C-alpha cells in the first residue's frame, strides 16, 4: 500500500449502494474513523481528497504531541505481577556445589523496532519474610521507575497518557 492511501480504504458495495472512502486511524487505544461517500462529496475523486484532508489533519494533531507517533505503542501483556514489561522470577542456581535461588524482576522494553532489551533487578537475600517483603517492594519500585523512564524516552507523552488512562500499577 502506498503512503498516499495509508489509513484509507476504498469501499464499494453495490448490494448496499455504498461507495466511498473509509478513514481509520488508531493510536494508543484511541480510534478515529469516518466514511466519505462518493455521493455526498460529488464523486470518487472529491471524496478521496476529503478523506486525505481528514486523515492528514488528525495525524498532524497527533504528531504535535506524540513522540514516535508513527510507531505503534507496544506495552506487552500484563505479567505475573500485573504490570506490563516487568516479570518476577525465581532462578535456581548452583554455586560451590550448593543449590540456591535468586529472586529477580526482569524488565523488558524495545527502544527501536526490532531491538529488544532486558534489565534484571535482583532482590537481595533476606533473613526473614518481613525483610524479603521490604526488599521485594524496594526493587519492584526501582524496576517500575526504570521501565517508565524507558517507555517515556521511547514514546513520550503517549505513554504518560496511556499509563494515566489505564491506571497502571502492580498489585502490591
């Protein structure tokens, strides 16, 4: 598809007497759509010009405040802690012939299309459940802060608005 018709589809349905151009724009959960009928816009060419003008106006508004506006925002699925892009895992390791466990928050993000990065936040060993819970919360807070910083660097205000709209907070 050429960029000239990006977000624009032709609809010809003789059975329903429907002929025109359909504009669909979807960004960060927001959908904009409008049908430009050949009959209402004095023919196929005029309807297409109106559809392009509508599309361009809406995309221009979007470009004004969105960072990487042409890149779809992928947050990932909610993980085992209820926060997209951050998962909690326990890794079994062997050191000096002895088995032990490492508790880790794994943060994933994609700074560029096709490039995926991860960062681990290790939860320190604890002598009690209370101390572990304290360490867990502290490292989770750091992991969320890091992930948010990366997502804001990648998507800017789009991510901030999405986070507010969807009230992204893990179960604590």
